[in-house]
């Protein structure tokens, strides 16, 4: 299972989102820091879930990082987030 699938699975489990998009943007960063040519290094996530309702922006980001865990967060170089309740 690729990293994008792992991200999707963990966010589905943690937040039961009404909308979720996980896009591997690694190809856009070829030649930049953190891109070693193997892919799966840069991701963009758009997620909407009622669970984020009362959280601050920082609280939402922390919750996502926690749900992804150190294994995924340590395996990727960049994670762009768009989070809605």
C-alpha cells in the first residue's frame, strides 16, 4: 500500500470525513529539497469533517499529524493541508 493510500485510510478512520482528497504532488518538486526522485514525498490533503468544528487551525493540523502518526510524518517531506469542518 502506497503512502497516499495510508494517509487516506488513517484520515478516514480518525475523522470520518464528508470529503477527502489526497494528492501526491512529488513530481512538482523534482530537484527541490526533500525530493529524492522516488516519489511519495510531497502531498496535498483536502479534508472536511464535522470533527474539526470547534478546533483552531493549529488544533486541526495537530490532530491530522497525530492521526497520521510518526511513521507517515517521518516518511514524507511536505504535507499541505486544507481543512474544513
